[in-house]
C-alpha cells in the first residue's frame, strides 16, 4: 500500500506514538507483540499505520484482506505484498513468483524474516480474511505460540468491524491474552485545527459537528473555498460528494442484513429530543403477534447499536440509578448525527438537482441544531479540562441532568463520587454570551439537582466573557485547549 502524497496527513500523533512504543519494546526485548487496531470505516486506520511503518527503519509487509475473496486469493495477495513494500522483509525474496498454499505457510515466511531482525507485519482488513478462513485466528495463535512470540516481530491486525476486533481478546477466542488493543477514533477538534489553520475555534467546532472528524471529509472541507456553510452547499450539489455519500457507504457495510438496526439508528439520528418513539416504527394495522415481533426486533437492534456497533450512546441523568428507566439515546458519531438530520431527509431533493431546497433546510435549522449537537462535545471538552484544573480535580464524570417530565434540564453536571461539583448552561449562539438571567435560571434549577449545595456555576458560549453570577466561563477557545492537552 502507498499513501497518496497529495493527501495531507493530519493528527494521529497518538496512534503513531503508540505503535512506535510497541515496536521499541519489540526491539528492546526481542519478543513479539500483536496489536489489534480497530476503528470505524473512513477514520484513517490504514493511513495511520502506513505512516508509522514508513517512519521507521524496520522492514515491513503491508497485506490487506479482500471482501468476499476466497482464502487462496487472500494468501496470494499477502504473498505478493511480502516483496512489494519499500523495505521488504529479508529472505522473502524467495517467495517472489511462488504461490504459498496457506496462511500457515505465509506466517512461516514471516518467521524466516524475523529471525534476521526486527520486522513489522500489518494485516489490514483482518475481519475480511477471517471471514474467508475461520481458522485464521487459530493458525496465527498456533504459529505465534510456537515461534513468532519469541522473535522481534510486531504484528498489527487492522479492522473496521469494531465488534469483531473487540472480540479478538475475549476469553475463549484463539488470540485471548495475546493481543493489545489500539482504538483509532476520528480526528478530534484539535487535530481538525491542524487541517484548518485559519479557522477560529468556533469554526473548528462547527467543522467537527459536520465532518465528525473523518479525515476524508476534513480534507475535503480544507480544500473548499469557503467555510462550513459553503462546504455544505457545494456538497449538496453533488449526490456523490464525500459529505453526502460517506455515511451511506458506512451504513451499508455495517448493516447489510439488519434492516431493524438501520431503522432504529435512523429514528434516533433524526429525532431532536433524543428520545424517539420506537413504536412509531411499527406499521399500522398489524396483528398483536406481528407487533410483538417488531418490538423484539427493536430491542435487539438497540442492543446491537449500543453494545456491538457502539453507534448509539445511552444517556441518563447524573445520580440516576444505573438501571433506571430515565434515559435517552444519542447517535455517537457527530457526522452521522448531521447526516441523519440534513442529508438523509434530502437525498431525493439532492438526486433531483434541487440542492438549493436541501441547503435551505440546513440554513433555516443549523443555528438551533448545532446548539443542541454541541452539548456532548462541550461536556467531553470539560472532562478533559478537569484534569488540569484544581477547581475540578475531584470530577469523575461530566454529564447532564433532567427531570422525568422534561420541564427542567441542566446542560452540564460534573460530579465526583460524593457531590455535584459543577453545574453549567450552554448557549451556543453566534456572537452572544450567556446572560445574567440565564445564569439565574441555572441557579434556580440547581436546587433540584442532587448533592449540588456547594456546586460551582459555569457559563459556556462561543465567544462570551465573564457573566455575573457565574463562577466559571468557557469560550470555544478554552474548550479547544482541552483537546490539545
């Protein structure tokens, strides 16, 4: 694999550093390591690991699985990769032109190379190779225990099937106790700032809400002539633009045989209240048995979306019982939240060349929608800032609080084990700060929040300064600093 030199590489210093540390340990101790790198499609896993191998002076092989290909094809492609890198593994030149018969033969070739010095072995799209040969995990485990573990080789297994890659380290699996996980997330706001050096902190957070930090979308935005609004307008004019099409490709890959999960995800993503009425997904006029079947499918789909796919987050108010019924759902990925809100409902308009109507929906709704969508991002930013702020040093979780009837809600509730440390209000509107009246409203609501007698009060807005009645104020620039720490 080669990285396109025309595509900039942003962020990922943490991923490259983690892989470098693993390789340093392999070199120092002469013992092998297996790293299981997982992350959603399009987050830049392959580019990050390719950047890593090219930054070292160690021989490497970068092989990739192929969706739907039989094992003989997978092994043949992996054999060809042995000699095609810029620093091929020593001794593998003898395999050129040969057809290794199995993955065991291929790993034996890796063993020959590793006996001559440190080596890096990357198996990209590992789940696709496993799908073709269910014994692949067992084969790797067997060869690993016999020889590779005792040689200076770093094996990096890369996969977009998050659930499958996570299960590699479960008890009962062939590689249990042998793999070290490495999660690759989309670019965070600080990494997006590298791609948009002229953008203000507020504009960077806007970019994060629209692109979700997917490198392809961030790069596309960085190349556009205008800001986020112009980027959205230009993207809506092309049905196959990255902003319009990336989510569709991701969803098709994640749910090829699960229409119930796709329906539930769409309902959560499109619902402003984050508490969708799942019964609305049930067609009218069904018999009781069919209604029960739909309800069961919805329950199972929610479990898949939250536990396996991790595309949906379940939220509950701080201090609420873990198994309490007061909960709401949110699509975890900011880009998918944007896509379900603005792109999915407008696909027909976009396909008919009416991008102006689709963009009109965005323009009318964007200001209010981003005010809601920024809330989980603000909470995560404050959780990061709390590590270095003595006023918040006891904070263990930053969430929200709301009443069952929904009449009272506090945007920010930072808690320690014993008490509510901080309560805050978020007003993410252009050019406007939090008002004194809004802080007074926050203080009134605080009387209902458990363990909040000594809580500090915070006001959060894009560019606002100190507010009467607020102990702390945070601007977009302050929040961005939390991601750079």
